[in-house]
C-alpha cells in the first residue's frame, strides 16, 4: 500500500470558515486504517475542530509515535508539517519542537500502547513539564498495528479476541494526567462527535499541557463481547460529567443554555467553554475531586467522559524557562553569538 | 641519588574525596603557570562524592609536554588509606611529603626516596579550633610548604588567592596567613629547596587554562545552540552545566531579562536526544551532551535522525566502558558505537578534537555541519580533555563568520514556485532541501517519518525508492568527507616507510613520543585524524606507507577498524598501538610500543646506521 492523494476538487458550495477555508483544506490523504476504526472518527473530529477554530492549517505541527493511531496525522491537516517519530517517544520530540518555536500549535496523537506502555515515562514527563500542546490518546486497549495484544490500558478481566483474559491492572491515563499536573484533562469517545469536537477545540485553545483520552474501539481486535473498549460496552457504561460547547475568543458569544446548569470557563486567550452540567456537583476546577470521582465511578464500572479538569491560567514550559517571546528558531548570530570581544575577555579570565 | 630537576617533574597529591583539596591543588598548578612554566594537571577521582581516594597530578613541563607522563617524582601523601600504593608509586630518587603528626614505623617508608615530614595536623590544631577550618586550611598550608620546597614565587600564589576571593574579600587574609604558616614552617624546619624546583620561565605565552567541557559548551553558545537537553552522567555533566553558566552570562536579553536559550534536564538520554531531534526538526540548533551509556540508549532515535535527516549534535564525553565500566576514567571506546549507531545501515559523522581549543572550534562547527548535512554530528570528547584543565591556545572567533543554516527553502522560494521535494537531490551532493514547519500556507509541508518514502516524502514500501534514498544518503556521506576538519599531517625530515595515525586526547602524548622516537633515531610521519568520514588525505597517507601505526585508547582498535573498513586498507599494514587501562595514554608507552615493534621488524634506527 502506498500513498493515496485525495482529488483536490472544491465544490463551490462547500461551506467556508472565517479564513475562507473549506473542510477539505483541513483534510489529509485517504486513511488506510480498517473501515470503521474509531481512530478515523477522531481524525474527523480533529478536522472539524480545526475548521471551526479557523486555524491556519500550516500553523499546526502534528506529531505522533508509532501505531495505527500514530499513523492518523497523515489523514488530517495535509498542509501541516507532521512527524511520525519512534514508538513511545513522541513526547520528547514534541518538547524539543515546542522549545524551538513557541508560536506554532502543537498537536500530539498517540495510542494507548504508544503512551501507556513503551511511552509511559516520556508521557509523564511531558505532562509534568507543562508543554503547551494538545495530546490525544486514541485508546483502544490493544496494540492494533501489531495485531491485537493487550495494552496497558486494557481493563483487568477484559477478554482479547483470541479469548485470553487480561490479568494485569489497567492504567488510567486520565487519572495519571491529573496527578502529573496537566492543566486540561478530558475524556471522550470516538463515537461521540458532539462531545469530542468541542473538547478538542477547547484543548487546542488551552495554554499548557492539555490531555484527552479518547476511547476508540479497534474493530479488528477489540470490538467483541468481553472487551471493555468496544462500541457497545462504552455506549452502555458512559457517564458524562458535562456537555460542553466551545466558543472561540474570536467569535461572538452566544450561549443559550438555561442558567444554573451552565458554567462558562474563560481560557487565557479569551476563548470560552460553556459547560452544561449533567451532574450538578461536578466541579471542573477541582483536581483532587476529579481524581476521587474517577476512582469512584470506575469502581462502579462506569467510564467518566467530558471535561474533567481545567486550570484556565496555567503555566507552561516556556514560562518556567523564561524563554524570549521570539521563537528560538528565528534567532540569528546577532542574538546568539557573543562575538570576539566577549571571547577575549573570557580568555583573559583563564590566564 | 635524589632526583634533580628544574621545571620538569610530576607532583601527585593523594587526597580524600571531599576534603576541599581540589581548589588548593589547583592553586598550586596555577601558581606554576603564573611563573611562566607550563603544567598539565589531571584529576583521578572515584565515582563517589565523599570519603574515597582522589588524586591530582600536576606535570610541570617547561618542554610543554602536556600528556600524562606516568610515574611520580613528588608525592604529597595526604590519604592514609592509599599510603602504601602511593609510596610505592614514587620514582626511585623521588620525594615523599607527608603529615608527620602521627609517627609512622620506618617500615612504611622506602630507603631510595627522600622523606619530608611536616606535622600538618598539629599545626592546624594549634592554629584553628573549628574542625572545618582545620581541614580546609591544612590544604593551603601544604601549598605554602611546597612553595618553599620547590622554590616557588610566593607572590604569584598570593596574587592568585586575591583573584580567587575577589568577591569574598574577607577570605583573602586568612588564606594568605595559612599559606605563610606552611611556607615559614618549611623554610625554618625543612631543607629547602629540594632537588625539584620551579624556575621562572616564559613558556606559557597567551595560552589559557580551561577544561574541555567548558570550552565545548562555549562553542555551543558561539555556534548558536538554543536548545540543550541532557541527562546527568560523568564525565559529561559539567558540559551541560557549563552551558547553563555561559548562557546565563552571555545569552540573557539585556532588556527583558528573558533567555535566548532553553535547557531541559530530561528524564533520560532517550528523551534528551528526542528533544534535540524535535528542536532540530523545527529549525533550532540543539544538542545533548552524554557519555557511552547515554549513546547506547539513544540508538533508535539516532537511526531516525539519520534516516529522516534531522540536524542534531551529540557530544560524547567518552569514559571507560563497556556497561558502567570505569565511569571516572578516560577512554576512546565509543567510536564504533557512534560511527554506526542504530539498526539498519547507518553511518554518522564524528569530530575528534584534541584539546579545549578544538573542543570549542569543533562544537561550534558541529552545528553548521549538522544543518548543512541534515544529520547527527558526534563531537567525540573524552574525560581526559573534558574534565581536566588543559593549557590551550586562546579561543578565537571571527566576527565575520555566519552560521551555515544549510538548505532551507523559504516561504518566498516556495511562493515563487520552486520545486520542493524533501528528499530530492537537487545539487547532486546528496543533500536535499528542507522546510521549517509553518513556513507557507499551501506549499512545502511534508511528513517526516522513519519509514521509507519517495523523494517527495510520500510513504512507500517500494524497493526502488528505498534503494534510491539509501544510495543518496551514501552520497551525502561522501559530501561530508570534504566538510569535516581535514587531518593534520606532519612529515618526518626524510620520507619513511612508516606512519602513525592518532586522534583526540592522544595528541600531547603523541607529540612527546614523537620527540622521544626522533631522539632514538626513529623518524615517522604523523597524521592526526580530526573527522569521520575520513578525508581523502587519510587514504592517501595510508597508501604512502608500508605500515601505519594507529595509536588509540581502547581495546579493540576502533579507529583502525574504521580505517580498514571504510578505506578498504590491508589490515596487515595497519598496526594497533593500544592503551586502555583508563589512565590517559603516555608518551613512554607509545614510544616503547612503536620502538619495540620496529625492533621486532629489525628496522635499524637511523643513528645505528650512521655509527
Ligand atoms: C521499539 C519498537 N518496539 C515495537 C514496535 C512495534 N509496534 C508498533 S505499533 C505497536 C503498538 C501500538 O499500539 P498503540 O499505540 O495502542 O496503537 P494502535 O495501533 O492500537 O492504535 C508496537 C508494539 C515498534 N514500532 N518499535
Ligand atoms: S487494527 Fe484496529 S486500530 Fe488498527 S486500523 Fe484496524 S481497527 Fe484501527
Ligand atoms: Mg492501541
């Protein structure tokens, strides 16, 4: 299988966003994933989110590791630079890329194997450093690309397609991200576009480390009875804490939810998230409460989805490193090279 | 007979790690320098912070032999733990200086050396009540005594103390007091001077005294590095730390106080090199500093950087391997690891600086090379250069020099319709154009991956485009031969049949060995290799001699392996000369090894022919 280019045919009636881009301008090449793979729905949600956010596609850098999920950056944002790095190590490449140019929008896409198994260490450090990016795990509980072995997010007791039972405890990446200090944490389901698109939009606009765990059934290896990441299982056990709407700082605010059930969260750049709470007690600004709630619902066999935590004015890595506003990759000799005078002085101090 | 020598001897200080001796010993070395006499000091330290033995060796060498010599003429034995070994290591006729507060049985000494006892502890206990002061000033007191024993100019030491404590003036007077306490005791109670003496000379010139790691780190500042990611490991940590210090001094925006650099202490070396690759991909100059174990961890990423063609700089301060090996000892044993790092067919560029000045030059250059060649560049330092102060020519920078940012297609060029193929060999040098992410709204974007792709960066599993790409990478490596620093050749007065190839920290010992061999009537041509892939001059040199000795500091003759492999040389003609016990290679060793070999070949030295 090689590369398939989509026909660049623009229907004149295609809707355009504020920048004059159509949906097509946010697409990539044709997906080579299995028909029905949850990952393709996430790519579609990313395309939709970027379209609605009026992002210039080339200002996005999309990075991934290795896996079916990590292949997906080829299938969206064809005008963006992409980087398919090595298995489990995208976080470090992301960190370095972000240090080089703080002005681009960084989008990391990974799998549960890529993040929770081989890449658990790098994931943890990426989050705790507060790299300004959106990190999406397309979580199917298996290694899709290597044909269906359990991953570290597979639930204990869940059954593989070949009938094996997973005896190991599972890693909940959402709980980890909360513990590690992510300033934006959410979970969704590839089949729930209504919830997923605004979550991705809010995550992209968020300043700091934004983490999204998106349950994404693997139709080839993890969509059978006994699997806890199958479409049916997730639909039956989904417990959404809120429904949200995302309003970009650039568009006029028009929220028409009933007051009382709606909370508006304003992010650093003026963008707003309107949360329609399903559970009146859920507080998106309470890191500890979120963790407790997750554990409690998990014990009841439920998968909590929605925006679980947000700290709208979080710090990010560049704040902590006090780097100049200008991207480091634009600095030249004048800003970087101290010149022969300074060197002579240095030499003199060493005699 | 006690050794008599002016400006040519070795002093070794045997101390306990963490006793504050390091700065006193360095003060001693610098004082000799200030008298215009070159010195070459070396730390020999354990992988531990406190309580284990450390040695500091100062070679006083008016003849400018900066390599390790071997042997000790004056032992300053301050560590009871290592006493027996220390005493045994003194050359016949040498000197032993020790703390005589506690009497020692005569059996602990040697009859063929001069023993100089001084009750250091007693003097300190009498003078100071604070135990910390007793310990610290004891070191300065022995420096004072040495100044008398070796007939040194005490004014130079006083000046140095003044400079050292410029910002803590309160400390100057007590240090000078301690210095004179030791000096006066020696002058009054010991035979001064001994047979070893420092006499003022004029042999230091404008040279500087600097550690290779610091010079290399400054090279990274001058070379425009903005991102440094690293994970602590001896002997490379002090390089990243020096980079932080240099940046704090030279790279902070004077107005906003913001940093024109980003330094991240990564969670491990895999992450460190990943960050370097991410930054390099995104158009910043980035590097990591590490040692062998770190390079082992980086293997997968290095293959990605090679295959996806991402500029990156890896500074390897080599130490004794394999595994944890001899973590605080020197070796040149990572050449093969770096040359062919990662799985599949790979080849990487390496630079071999010989001293701090070249560490500065080559590190600065490595960023140009990385961007020009779009590939990892390895700067091969080692512990001997990196962690010891070395007398070195001053660092120099040409203000007219511009960074070579390599082939980067700009938005204007893309806009003008210039054809962009990420892996397209447009100039027939194997080097394609790249674009930085975010350059142009509709042109020039591409997908970077470690999987095979065609010239336009499109994923493909076809054999043809894969081979095409792998061949181009070889062509690029060919181009690199002309870009790495050329080897330095020194011919003997008369053309001879034998040559010597060497590199890196072996340099000073080789220079001295060369003199020793000439004195024996053996004249050989020398070639110092400074880069890999080998410049055409290297093959030419090998071809012009019947046999070539390759002198290096590893067990398996790694540079020799590269020479044989890459230049298709006859192994029988390439003769290894190897020292790999973790101590820096010495001239005595090289001269003996080569001399013995030539004897065994029945090569008659020139002077024997003449007489
Ligand atoms: C170092 C290394 N080890 C193993 C592999 C093989 N491998 C490729 S993808 C993968 C697992 C991917 O699982 P996940 O991240 O969950 O992605 P999915 O395919 O399920 O979307 C493995 C083990 C590899 N590419 N590199
Ligand atoms: S194997 Fe599973 S994860 Fe991979 S493409 Fe197919 S459905 Fe998707
Ligand atoms: Mg998976």
